[in-house]
């Protein structure tokens, strides 16, 4: 377990730390399993998952860089025993603003964490079970509410749009749920990335993504979409 991949955005002064500590979901087409390295890198992937970095090694890679924000992502950071201690060390040593990307199954409450982005996979019980392998979407939704009530943590949400599956109807349910808590919570809709010719799902079109954006905007004030047609403005560099 531990960090297996690090990227850096000099313009944003932002570090991304990818963790490989397992996951409590088994989502179809999991982007971290099929595309384990940062998709914004302008280079061919390298095999880095064979070696996980210790906390000391991570810090040695970072100490020469100028950064303010650190994003913890990968599989499920909350399950990785290295994650929270590393977040505390980085905050104490570099005064970082720490952001966690999580599936929301575990609730993270620690002063080392400044912001949480919960990936709400689905609202409907049947779809949630089929997609994640878990029976209880209410656990994620309740944890989301707890984050919203935690005044020391900034909250945002994201979902993956899959045509014919997690599409407009499901996105609308998720957006309505978020709005029932706070309509100003930022919500991003990501385009699904198929993992190969055998994938039963396809990537959405730009028009489908824009339609989902319009639907979510009926309920939420801060909605964005992410798909392949959107250009990356800030350069991303490999650190490890």
C-alpha cells in the first residue's frame, strides 16, 4: 500500500498523490484500475505500480517543488494506512491545503483534510448495487450530509455519466439530492471512459454531456462537465 504515482501542476502549484491501498467498491470500468496514471500527462504511461513509495520517499520528491494544494486520489485513499498520516505531515511541514477524492463509503473527519470530493456513483439502489457491488447507497448519501454539516471541510461532488445507464435520469436524481442539502455545492459530471473493445458501455457524446449539464443546472448553481473535448489549460508533469 502507499503512493505509486505523483504528478505536479506548476501553474496551479498542485500535487496529485495516487494511492493503491485497495477499494471497498468494485465499480465497472474503474478508471484507476484501467488507467492508473494521470490521464493529463503528455507522455506514454510508465510502469510505476510495482514500487510504492514510503512517506519519506514522497517527501523527498516534493521538497524541491513549489506547491500549495495536495490531492489524494487513486483507488480509495480512506482505506490506505499511509494516507492520513502523510496528509498530516504535509500540512505540518508545508502548510498544504489537502483535498481527498473518495467514494464516500468511509467518513473522513480530521483537521489535516480541508476539502472532500465525494464521487456519488448512483442514487438508485439497483444501479448502485450493480455498479459498485454494494447494497447501501444511503451510507454514501448520509456521509455526504455529514460532510455538508462539517463547517471545517469544504465539500463538492462528482459523478460519471454513462449513456444508457447512469445517464440523465440518474444524474437528475443525484443533482436533486445534492440540492436538498445545499444548491451551491459544486457538482462535476465526468464522461465515462470505456476500457476497451469488450466494454458494454460507450463514451458519451459532447451533446449528451451538455444535456446532463443542463438538467443538473435545474437544481444546482455550480455544475461543470469534463469530457475529452475539453482542453487541459494547466500543464501536468510527472514527478514519479
